[in-house]
């Protein structure tokens, strides 16, 4: 996707602080971190959101989750972390390229959501 910001990071058209890369997956620091550790894990292939995955995407999704745990530890979130996948309008997804947020650091990240 030529106008997708995360595809541009994959292609090297815009810079990012990469923390992990393999043939299928890229992880880089969030440009506007919410916690001391805030990394985004993306598939290199453009997938718009978790709502648009197909069965063929299952292996890369599994690898993204397993790799997220390794990245969290490697980035210093050694005593746990949270992953978040904002999806679509209700999930308030801002960048329409599937991504896992890893948030963590030395301290607990805070409540999950405000209660209704
Ligand atoms: P979401 O609301 O789940 O779509 O989150 C998008 C995330 O992407 C936000 O936390 C942004 O700070 C982050 N972001 C947007 N542009 C960039 C960029 N060029 N490099 C790194 N992170 C970015
Ligand atoms: Zn993309």
C-alpha cells in the first residue's frame, strides 16, 4: 500500500527505531510512547486490521504474538507487559495497518479500561 505509513516504514521510505525484524515481521518503537516500553509489532504484508485477517494470515499472527513476548523482555519489560490491538472505528484504530502494541516497563501499566 503506497500511502500506508507502516508500509512506508517496511519499505524504508520513512525511518523508525527498529527493535526486531525478520522476513515476515517488523517491530519498532512507537513514535509517541505511552509507557517506557512501547513497541509496535506489524506484519510486513499490508493487512488493514484484525477485522480483515483471513485464515492464511493465522501463521504470521501467531508468530507476531510469540515474538511480542520475546521483544517485551528484550526491551526491558521483564516482569510482564500488555498487548493491545485496536481494531476499526470502535477500537479507535488510527493507523490502518494491523499492529500489536506492546506496553510495559518497570511499573504496572494501569487499569485496562474505565468501567462504564
Ligand atoms: P492505533 O491507534 O492503534 O492505530 O495506534 C497507532 C500508533 O502508531 C500510535 O500509538 C502512534 O503513536 C503510532 N505511530 C504513528 N505513526 C508512527 C510512526 N511513523 N512511527 C512510529 N509510530 C507511529
Ligand atoms: Zn500498510
